[in-house]
C-alpha cells in the first residue's frame, strides 16, 4: 500500500527566496514570543512543570511544522488539552501522561497512513462548538484559584471546583487579585493598542514588574516550582507496558481524537487565510510523529494551535521555516534565559489563560443555532453541559449520538414512497414524467424519494401494503433515490419475492449509480433480469405493455 504522505518541508525549496526567508524569520520570532508564556501556562495548567510545557512547544512545534501537512501550522501545547491532561496527571502522574501521549501519537499516525483524515471532518459543527465552549469554561474555572490566591486540592470536575472556590473565598489575597486584574486588563485591552507586541508578553512582563517593585507576596513560578534551570531536558523513556497501555487506552483515544480535530481545524483556518490547501492525512502523520517523540524529551500532548497559526500567517510566514524559527526562539530562551521566568506571578499566567478561554468559547454559535435550528442548538448545548459537568469524552460521545439520531430523523423525513399517477407526478413533461401519458390497466407505479435506508423501510412497506389492487406490473421510479442500504435492500428483496409468487412483474426506472451498484452486487439485478431496468418511464411503460401482452 502506498502511504499518501507529503510533509510540509518538501514545499520549502519551491518557496525559498531571500525575501521569503526574512519573512519566515520575522514571523517565527513573533510567534515564538507569543508562544513563550502560553507554553509555560499550559504546562502548569496541565499538571506538569513550566519547562515541560516549553520543551513540548520546542520539540512538537518543530516536528509539526516540518512533517505535518500544512505549510503554516504552528504546533504545541494548547488549552483544549488541559482538562484531559490534568486528569491523566492527577490519576497516573506524568509517567501515565507520557504513555498516553505516545499511544495517541501512534493512533494519529495510523489514521494518517490509512487516509482517515477526512473522517474527522464528519463530526458535526454543533458538537465541536459545544465541547470547545465546555473546555473554555473548564479552563476559565481552573484558573480562578490562582487568580484569587487560593490553595486547595483541585477536584476533577467543574461543579465540585466551583464549590471549593466558594468555600475557600477566605483565602483570597488582595495582592494576587490586583495582579490578576492588571493581567486581565492588559490581555483584553492591549490588542486595541497594537498587535505588534503580543498582549500575553506585555501582561506577563507588566505584572512581574509590578509585583517585584512593590515586593508583593504573590505566588510565582519560582515559589511554586523552584528556580527554572536551563539546559537540555535529558532522555525520558515512557513506560509502554501492556498493563499501562490497557489502563490508558481511553485517555489516549481522547487525546488522539481531540488532537486530530484541532489540528485539522487549525489547518483549515490557515487555508482560508492564505488560499492554500493542506493535506489532512499528512497533517495527521506529522501530529502523530510529534506526539510520539515529545515525551522522550519530557514533553506531552501537542496539536496545531489556531491562534498561533493565525499569528504566524499575519506575521508574513511563507513556509514551514517560520515554525522552525519559532522553536529556535523558545530553545534560546530555555538554554540561556530560563531563570528569568521564575519571577512571573502565577496570577499573570492565569489571566493569560483566561484570555485564551474567552477567545475559545463559541458563544455566538449558541445564539445562531437558537435562531436557526433548535435541534442543532440542543446538540450543541448537550455537548457543552456534559463536557462541563462530566468530561470531554462524555460530552462528545453523547453529542455525537444525538447528532446522528437527528440526522437519521431528517433523512427519514425526506425519504418517501408514493403511489404515482399522471395527475400526481411533479416532474415536468418529458421521458421521466407521467404527465399526459396513459398507464395500461394492471400497471401501478410507485415514486421513491430520498435515501432508502433502515429508518425509511417502514414507509416502503406501508406504501406497498396499503395498495389494495392486484396489479400485474409494478414500476418503481428511482430517479430521486441517491443511495440505498442493506436494510432497504432486504425489504425490496422480500417485496419482490412476494410479487414474483403472485405473478407480478417488477420494473425499475432511472436507477442512480449507488443503488444500481448495490442491486448488481447483491444479485438482485441478475435475478430480476437486466431488461427490467429502464432508463425512463416511457421505456418502462412500453416494456410493461409487452409483459402484459
């Protein structure tokens, strides 16, 4: 089997000029600066250390840019992973997270090899909007304790976390709250001043200066994790025992699914901004390789980051080299300036992540669905509530089930079987219309509309059963049937066998390719006879007269 893999780095020679190289360097430096506080914050919020967040951005970011399927993708730790990763760390420690990340990487790679990238596009948008907004709420709530200066063991679910925050309000420290408010103000107001200097950097730097000048006793990266030491991370060997893999299989599947969805969404956003086209299967392979390799350097799950990818494009990126430069910028900070991050207040990072959560939420989608489609609104709201109250897996699973049920109901509504007469035919005049034509005595026509599948079988059976006459020829018009499944095929076969025993001839007209392929492969076409398949109603009526004679 030929692996459909074309990594983004192969596009570099065709785009490399002096001007494009300078543009990639400028964009990469900008995105590296943006990614610096986010990588630290996502690492802390995921339950690991700031350095692990940075190494994830460095290693995974480089591999995703070079070996993914999008020329502009910037990868690294993202907010969407926080609820999943922090839960894995709480239950199994970093060792469990590393194992789950490698397993997820293998799954993503397999999905890319077997061309399953398109399957992730079939997840309905209301489900994506629902669980994305749910994740945003979880991130927002998870940062409130740091923003308020509270210290307690974090419960696993949002409702319990809210109760704990209320119970520990007496722990709130005014200095920490002021730092948080300053960080929030800069995060949301600075972009109105300029986009050239990232708001996250200004928020982190500004609050650090305020806390240092006034000697405020606020929790910082240094007080929480000790002095950050630069240098290389060393080699970490994830545990890949069968027992650990069995326990972590569910988490790995969730990480792979979410990583695949977010990376392809980010690549699609990049396509829209640049009028380019990514390779979804190559993108999944690149994401898979990044997640396999990152844990060996102390990293964890990573995927394409929509905001950083958009910033990369706005910065003038021309090729995957900008993603490589972004990793180099982070690497230089880790090797030569890591101790400087020790004074950053945790409340400042919490403010930055709250800004990420607010931008993640799809609140406008709820309003649009409320006015346009109440069933889709119900799907979106269900996925949202279950993600917040329980977890992402429950929210997505139930949301998908409800979305599938609604889809089946909609398809059933458009699938119909009617008795066809010259007066009831809605087709215009022509060979496919019954208007103005004489139907010989003993000939009955049925018009099929919409897909024939398991949910529409009852309509087929009712239509055939309610016809009280005793025809000699039955014509099935299939002009508006795009597809047929095994259940509907079985019902047709049973009907045709009964008609055959009663001496009734069956004729099909204008059968579309998919139903015809099914009828041929199942043997129904050969059993009935190819002459019983006519291109239009005129031919079917002429053939029925010969059968009657």
